[in-house]
């Protein structure tokens, strides 16, 4: 062999490697997102959400209020303010006017939001989230409207889940 390490150097290398790995792992923190022992649920329940401008935004707002307060409704006094703007876009996947069967489509619901503290108006989190729901569109006009509305509702509820997770993550890192 060209190069052999003495047992002392090998042991020192192992100890150094172990200490480096322990130092890296010590920097990681894993906390449960839905823990009841932390202050995150109380902080989430203290968020006031801006009024909705349309039906899809109302779906997202209602679901967020339910998720953040456990069904207790909006807080009377809030520590945080969430400004939210939700838009919805409909699109056909195939442009086949001749089809007599169901036509595939999609609905994309997008929210732009900003969480700020009511004490000092400091912005804690800004973000944009989108969710796409697939839909089968029939030839009957009422069925088409209901299919789009159902897809908007599904996408809006899922979007609220994502926003709640983002907010919980930010508030979990607050003092």
C-alpha cells in the first residue's frame, strides 16, 4: 500500500467526521405543523382576512377561516392581517367543436396574498399560489356551468390548504 494511516489518525478522522455531521444535524429543526402544543394554532386563529370580491375568492376565504380557527369563525381582535386577491381562469384542453361527448377542460385558481402584523404593519409573508382542477365539460349549458363551478370550488378549497400551510410555516418561525 502506498499510504496507510496510523490508528490515531483514523480515529481522529472519524471523530471529526462525527462532530461535523452532528453540527449539521443540530442546525435542523423539525416541528409538527399541526401541533396543538405550539403557539401556531393560536396565531393562525388571530388572522383577519380581507373581504372577498367574488364567489371564488369567498370560497377560498371561507375555507381559510375554517382551517385557521377550527370552525370558530373570524377573530374579534386580530394580531395579523391577510390581504388576498383570488382570480380564476377557465380553459379547454382540446378545441374540438365537433365532439358530442364530454370535453376535457381545466380551471386554474390563483391567489396573491400578503400577511402583515397589525402592531407594526410589517409584512411577514408575500406569496402567490395556484391550483389547477380538471373538469369534464358537457354540451348542456347548465351542466357546463355546474362543472366549472365545481372545479372552481375544488381548486379554491385546495388553494386554501396551501395558503394555510404557508402561513403556519411563517408564524411558526415568529418569536
